[in-house]
C-alpha cells in the first residue's frame, strides 16, 4: 500500500516536472532573446532569420545584409567617428539611463578618434534625453523619434522590427558595455592594475626573448612612472584630461612561456589564464601560432601582433591581429611574380621536413595551381632533419635550368656556396628573407649575387618610414640594446598601439572596443619604420599587405665596398 | 532645464566648468542652469533634434581640376582583373554622366550608406549614366573582394568597381581633394562628371535628392541622357 502511494506520488512529480520543463522550453528564454538580439545587431536578421527591411536617408530602401546596427555602432556598441560621421554609443548604460549634458559624457567622447570640426561640434553639443525603455527604443529604431520626442538624424536608418526581435535587441543592448567592478577583474582589469601577457613558444631562443623583454620592461617602466606622476597631481590638466586620471592603471606584463609540443599548449595557456586573467596578449614570438590563436578566439582575448611566420590565415579571427600573412603572404607574392614572367623554368621548392618551410611550400603550390592558365610546374626537394648541406648538395642544383625556391633557415642558407664562383647562367634562386632573418643579419656584400632574389616583406632599403629613426632613438635613450631589431621594433609598435588604444578607451574596458580602436589607429603614423605601409580597417586582421621581390644587388648597403 | 541648445554657446560649459569637488559641481550646475534659462529666453533651439532646414549635403562645381585629374594616367583594375586607364574610362562615357565614389570594402559606417545610394539610383539610370566606385584601400581590396562587394550591393553592369596601385589612387584623391591620410577618415563625397564638367556632392543625400540634383546638372551642362544605343 505504502509502496503504491509512493509510486503514484513519484509519477505525479515526474509528470509535473516534465510539464514544467516543456512549458519552460516552449517560451523564449533570456538566452534565446540574447541570441536573437545579437544576431539582429550584428547581421540585421530578424527573429525568423529573414533580413530586416531598412529605410536610409528618408527614401533609400535597403536590408539588414547591407546596413545593421554593428556596421555603424560597431560590435562593441561604443560607436564610431568614421568619415567625420559621428555615431554615438548605444551601450546599455548609455541608452537605458538618462543622458545629461555632463562634462564626463562630452569629454569621454572627445577621446574618440573624431576628425572633422563638424564632428567635434556634434560631440560638444549639449544634449539631454530621457532614458530609453523597450517601447521608446522601438520608436527610435522604427520611426527615428528619440526618447525626448525629437527626430533623429536621417543617417540613423529606420528598421522594420518585429516584437520578438525588439525584445531580443533590448536584452542584447543592455549587455553591451555592462562591465562593472565585479566583472572587470575577469578581463584583467583590477582597480589599480591592468594586466597583459606576452607569449613565447619553446622554439624561441633566450637571446631573442631577452631582446623582446628588454623593450617591454623599458616601455612599462616609463609608462608606469608617467601614470604615477599623473595620479599624484590629479588636477594638473587645464583641459579635461585629468578628469580621467582615475581610469589609468599600472601596466603589469605576465610572461607566458610555453613548453613541450603544440598539443600541450592549450592546457598550459588555460592554466596561465586561470592564474591571472589579462586584458590582452601583446606581441610575443613563436614559429607556430595556431594553438595560441584558437585560445585567444575562444576566450575573446585580443592577441595583438605576435612575431610569427605562420599566422592563421585560413579563417580570420575576431580577436587576433597580425603584422602580415607571414609565409602565406610571401608565397602569394612570389606566385604573382612568377606568373607575371614570360618564361619560368620548372620550380623546385627546397625545405626541411617538418619545418615551417614545408608549410610555405604548400602555400606556393596551392597558389600556383589556382591559376588555371599557369604553366609553371613545381616539385619539392625535401631535406631530412639529419641531413647536412654543403657544396655537394648545392652545385648540381645550381647547374640546372631551374627556379629554386629556398624555404630554409639561416643556418641552411649559409651553406649555399658563393654564387660568384659558379656558372649561374641557368638557375634563378628565390629566398624568403624573413626565414633567413635577413633584417637582423645582413649578408656580406659579396653574397648579393644577381641570380638571387629575396621575398621581402619590409620597406625598401633606404626608403624606410621616418619613424624608424625615432624608434631607434627611443631604444637608445632607454638603454635597450638593439640585438634583434625586427622583433624589438615590432614590440615597440604593439606597445605604442595599445598605449594609444587604452588612452582612447579610458574607463570603457571593452576588449571589442579596444580592437575597434586599433583597427582605426594602425594607419596613423605608428608604423615602426620596418614596413612600407601598415593599415587595418573594420575586421581586417593583417596590417601589412604588400611584399616585394627584390633582386639581391638592390640590397647591398650603400656604405659597403663590394 | 537643460533641454536647450544654446546657439553659439556650445562650448561654454566645456570651457568654464570647474571640476573636482561635488560642491563646486553643484554650484556650477546651478549657475549654468541659470545661464541656460537666460539664454533660452534670448534665443535657443531644442537639443538633439535634427535642424529641419540644415542641408544634408552640399553641391558645387570643381573648376580646373578635370583635365588634371582625369586625363593623366591612373591605372585601375576592375572587378574582373582587367586593367583600364581612368582617362579611357571617362572618355568612353563622354556622352553620359559618370557618377563616381571612393569607397573601401571593409568600411563599416560611411561606405555602405554611400553604396546603398548608388544601389538605389542605379535602376533609374540604366542606359543613362555610368556608376564608378574606386577603392581607396587597394592593397586590401583585390578584384575578388570587389566582386563580392558588387554582388552584395546588387550592382548592375553600368556600375563598375575598381582597385589599383595605392600611389596612383592616392594621387587621384589628392587631385580632387578627397584624400585623408587615414582611410577611416574619408568623407562621403560623390562626384558627377558631365560634359567635361565636374561637380562634387559632399554629404549623404536621399535618392530623390540625388536624382533631382543630377537633373539640374544635366540641364546646366545641356547633356542629353538618352541611351547612346
């Protein structure tokens, strides 16, 4: 009897639980609303997955694929000043609170890279409006009437929203910019300290690492000294800058040294991150970056400009920015060069087994085979890991009518015999200048033979941007020995870019916003002088796009005696 | 009380506001509130509203730059990878208006609005005008990216997209005074080339405004827009 009652009771409980579960699943959850809102914000898709209808400038019909919230207000919601067209922030705290003409509002926006006098005037405008709620937000988005019954600019598109999408968008907008004192440490922002990390893979030699760390240490020492000085006299500024001294923090850099094979790195990175969350990863060095790229993308962690020959190029990430496409870019530019020549003898790609050169060779293969009209044939000459190179290896190769592409490191390249002593009527040789570290270790003038060409990712010799001199002077004046100029100047660039970005960011500690600022300012005069030009744009992830193919004699230093 | 924008006094608060203590801020707040009220009586307008009579664009003819900008060699590459000289392109369409914009495909804010305008007017201009969009980020925007961009905006055959050498495109922008050192600062400008005359429209007009302005320019330049065929 007792058993039966207990069984019935359990069945009732189970049925009730299932019923409640069904009811709960059948109504949209907050998470669902968030996803609907996020998708609308970023892709212009309504709750039913169709693109929203949009009216622009009063009479131009468009859709959510062409214009959406993120295209103007950006993923962070903090707005933009592109083209002198000031787009205000629409983060949760801004929209859903009353907006009063307070100096903090005005001055915070002035930190944005606003450009034209008209834009600055717009920011200076004394504005006030009531807080938005879901109903007022709907009216603003669909009819262009703000929370104070005033008409918004016609540059703000009018979107035809449905109820479910509006609800989702409200939830999503509330989440934008919603950092608070409790959540900030989770992204590496503590009340007095801003945490960064730099990452080294096991292949980096101690001298390279020490050279990079010397730049970090010198920069942070100066930066932190200046921050303390500013905080000691908070009213120093006659303008508005001192209003935001509270936003400045001491920078602390954590060195994440990876060990073992690449398969072990995700676990190590997770442990580092758990021990101390950081706001972003700065520079660093490593031959292979896939595992670190994946880690940064999974954690929504900005990973800024590492020194690596193998950036992840297959699918651009959201959070990882690179100097260039590395060996992929070199292979692409060599393929373009070879395909532009009238007569190309068969290509032989020479690399060591399991080296980054092997990856570069595959890039070139893919690129050469992509063009159907290309008649260039390519084969591989793979050097085993134990094999030593010498004259016996090179001389038969150099005597053939071949296009030799050398994806080798400096030690292997240095085994190439002096070309002036060999009959080179037939062979032409292309070498990756980055793999043989030519920027840090120039060849002796006698070795710059005309049969030799370099795939050159940097500014043309003697045509470097002027900032190179300033950067070198900075190193000298801080007592940083320039032993690895390429990596050191790259590190100097990363620090400069982040410094400017944090300056614009003020107290808006959003990683997404920091990346948006970096996308905007990289093209400003921050090029450390190594590259012909650097630029990014929304969602662009490779700052250097142009490579040169330089015949070796062009690289002979001007002051050398041949 | 703050709901007023003071004509000609926009920076007043910014210049004279005193920082630091709450008491000072409150005092200033009261003082400025009083000042706002006085100025409100003198002549003010509602804030945050669109000024109804403020033009959304300006249009003017550019003198003496046409030959300089469009007759010298500027090599461009179209979305199919074909090379073309800008001067040839312009000469080819001498009998028709040419509407030209500078854009870049990764541009988030201004370019989509500019290109959406051309997308809207292209249907009204079939056989009547040529539309040209030139990338100011040619090292990123290769032919493939331009093709994708054209597809995204439903470009018809009379709307063509070009990239080229960075230096050439910078030179062209400088000649017609639209160059910005950072592409993210580029301005929304649309050029109209009619009967050897060049007009420049600064701003973001509506479709109706654009077509009306084109009609006016056609009248002024006495260029017929009937299809050459």
